[in-house]
């Protein structure tokens, strides 16, 4: 009997399914794969986290919905924008893309032009080169027709029906308001009710629920992963282990239509 138990334990140690159980439990509300972020949906660009001058997304597509500039945008963000524009229109809000992807070099030119105009002072309206959310290809400025005709932008746009609709619904499509009204001290950027940032539906819903800006969300999840690893967890291994999980059909629902599965 004792020998059998030892053999059993030895098999357990060799078996990856049992080895998985040795990792601490993952209790963060979002799946580790979302935080691993192979698609780059939660990349943070700001003064402390500058994007490389060669950082350029590979899946940029032309914007064919209503727009006033020809900036491209990353494909997943574009697909979400298309749906959002259609639903907004049904609700009586005609949206326009004002600006989307901006290269490092374009941002650099804009930043130094702004400084020159402003006697060398950074007024928080144009991001530093590498710090712009537009360089991610996931940031997009969305306006109504009236505001596309204006020279400059300001927070009064928030009173427009289109801005209110976006604030209420953009998360349903995977967007967040990147520069929030009450987070200027954290983002170091003025409130921009027109600047949407695609982060994917799960993250957008979570950020909305917590009222987080991207900086706060990033700090929280990075801290969680650091704590997880400090507790003996291996984040990369956890993701590999989870990728191997395959559902096993253990039965069918009463009408025989639906499979009942367990993951092992
Ligand atoms: Zn913007």
C-alpha cells in the first residue's frame, strides 16, 4: 500500500496537470492572457513610457467611415469603430474620425511646432514624441460635424450629444476615454472627451467598472503579476499551462443539443 502511494505521488509530480496546481491561484478579475497582451491592446504610452521611434503597428487599415483626415488605424480598433459609428447613428449621433494613427516623426514635428507657438512652454495639449497614444494605432479622436470645423479642441466638447453618447457607450465596443476629466494629475494630459483608445472589450469593461485611466490599470495589473510571482507563481508558465487546457465532453444537456464540458 505504501509503495503504491509513493508511485502515485511520483506520477503526480511528473504529470503537468498536477504540476499546474502548484501555481498560486490566479485571482485577478482579468485572464493572464489579456495581460500578456500579445496583440498590444493595453500598451501604455506616456512621458514615463515612451514608445520607440521605430514602433509602428503592422495592421493599420484605412478609415472608410466618416472622417476628416486620412490617418489609418489598427484593424481591430477599426472594426470596433465601424460598429460604434453605426450604432451611434441609429441613436441620432453622427460621428467623425478626426485623427488616428500618428507616427513618431509626425508627433515630433507637432510637439516642437506647438512649443514654438507657445514660447517654449509645454501646455499639455500635444504629447511628447513617443508619449502619444496616437502612435499605438489604437487611439482615435472622434468628433461631431460641428467640432470638425473648429480650429482647436477643448473640454466643452463633452457637452455635445455625441460626446455624451460615446462616454456612455464606447466601452461596449472596447474603447475607453483615454484622458479622463478627473485623472489629469495622473495622465498629465488635459481632459479629452474626444480621444478614444481601443483596449479590447474585457479590459474596457473592467476599466469602466473601476473608473481607471490606463495608467492606473497598468499599475494595478503589473503589481498583481509582481505579487503573483513573489508568491512563487510563474506568470509565463501559467499562460502556457492554460493554453494546454482542453475541454472534455462529459455529457449532453437533456435535449441533447448542448455539450457539457469540463476543463482539465
Ligand atoms: Zn487624440
